[in-house]
C-alpha cells in the first residue's frame, strides 16, 4: 500500500514538472516585449530594447528623431497612439529602412513624417512597410532622392510622397514584385525630376491622388522597362518648361491615368510596346500624343493642342507621321473610338457624341372659342334691356340694367342666420329659467313637508 502511494505521488510530481516546463517553454516573454516613448531619448532606448515583433507606443509628440529607423533583423510595430513622430535623418541615406523580408507596421491614428536626403522610406529584399490607419508622409531632399523607394520585392503604403531635389523622384519602384501604394498626392519640384518612376521589370505603383511635376524638364509618370505598371487615380500635371505628362517605354509597360493629363511639352508618350490609357482629357502646349515603335494610346476624352502644336505623332524614332484630328482611319478598329494608325502604332480617341437633335416645338392649340355672356332674355329675342336710371346707393352691374320695379327689402343671408340664432338663444334661456323655478319650488315644498 505504501509503495502504491509513493508511486502515485511520483507520477503526480512528474506530471507537474512536465506541465510547468511546457508552460515556461510556451509562455511569451513579457519583460521588454512592448516599450513606450515620449521623447527622442526614450524612443532610441525603446528601439534598442524592444523584443522581436514588439510594439513601441508613443506617449507624446516626438518632433526631433535624427537617427534612422532600421528594421532588418525583426518585425516591429510603432503605435503612434494619436501622436506625431518626425524622423529627419541628418545623413545621406534614408530615414526609414525595412529589409530582409521583415515588416514595419505603423499603427494609427497619428502621423509619421519621414524626411531624408536619400529617401524618406526605403524598402528592399522582400521587406514591407504596412500602414495601419496612420498618415505617413515621405520626403526626399537630395539630388536623385526618392520620397519612397522600393526594390527587389519590397512593398510600401504611404499617404504622400515628395521629392524636392534635382532629378528626384516622388515614388520609385524597381525589380520584380516591388510595389508602392500612395493614398494621396505625389509631388516633384526639382529640375529634371519625376513624380512616379517604375523601372526594370514587373514593378508597380498606384497613386490614389494627383501627380504634379512643376519644374523644368520634369515628367509626371514614367513606366520604363518590361511589364511595369503605373496607375494614377487622379490628374497628372507637368507645368515646368519642356515638361512631359506620362510615358510608357517597354514591352508590357502600362500607364493608366483615371483623370486628365496636362503638360507643356509632350502630354502622352508610348514607345517600344508601351501602352498609355487616359480616361480624361489630354492637353499640351506642344505635342498631344506620340506613339512610336509599337506604341498604343487610348484617350477617352479629347486631345487639345494649339495651332502650332501636333495632335498625334506616329512612326519610328527616325520617322514622324503626323496626324490631324481629321486623319482617322475607317473603318475603326475599336467601337466608339476614332482610330489613328500607321500600321504599327495606334491611337484611339473617343468618338465625339453626335449633337443632340432639336425637338420641333409642339403645335399650338387654337384658342377656345369664347362663349358670349348669357343674357337675362331667352336666346333669339331682340328685346333690348331696359336702362333704368341708377338709384343712389345702388352698385353698377355688368349685366342687364335693373328696371324700375319696386325693390323688396329682403334681409341678407347672414342677417337671417344671426336672427335665428338670437331667437334660439333667448328661447333656451327662458326654458332654463322656467326649469330652475320649478326645480327650486319642488325643493322648497319638499323641505316644508319634512319640517
């Protein structure tokens, strides 16, 4: 019996140790998992001590972070908690760097401003910047810098992107699988800069706002290479001297503008198998559309150029074939569009809607025949009405004149009604008085009998 008890106790102890060991092995490390920061010093300490996959939560606005945020060893979450985090990297690189297949999640509400000479945000090697309800503004100030740049399968989602340096790029994506989404506007202000630039192969950029390039020699949107995509769900405007709107250069590269394109030089350019689609209007001070070396362009709106400008140019790099608005080909190769082609390049422009047919005015109905006013005499009698002299106090009538027959003074309807009501009221009061006298008399008699 004692051996049995000891054996049971040993089994229970062993099971307890196993369970405890399992709990220790599976329990998440609590110490240092999450950190808080209310100033630049605390934020730097939090970056150094936060555990893999941990969260740094802001407790105040932090306006003066000058060191870069590097996320290339572990995932990281920054909870803005309604505050603003300003990261302005003082070196020549990027303010925020994400790589090696790791993720940086910016949790809102709140605002992250990332500014650097090289790139506001740089994501490469399969890394990802995730925007979870925050406002993320990125800015590049140096020559050739990019507000946000991704390569080698990197991904990023931001709210706005700006490049202020010469040859800068608001958004840049290169390499297969690389993609950027901007949920706001893109701006490039430096000379020879570009708002959106996809390069090499199979990269994509989507802008859910407007793209503006307002310096000399700038380009709004470029898709350069094989199979690159650039989509702008807004307008593209290039206002600097000799600035261009959108360009697709390379087989399978497509630029789509769900809005209008305005430029001072070439508004739309498609070459070497590139395609441009514009759902709005195309406006240029020089060249409306150029499609060469197997370029394809579709415009759902209109193309507007001055008298000295060129409506459409087709051909090759060595030969220009100019098309005016009336030089379309029939029959069209796309229903509802005018076709401009040289056999290798094609531009489709939405066919103008036919003018509305004017509806003839409704036939006017002849006026109704007026019926002569009725007289007091039977129709057909020629007896003229008697014109009696008007008596003082008598109103003038527009019918047959009154005769000299004596007038009977009949009270008006309102007077009859009033007189009837007065008689009824007086009768009711008299009846009430009689009933009251009878009632009180009976009471008086009954009271005397009781006595």
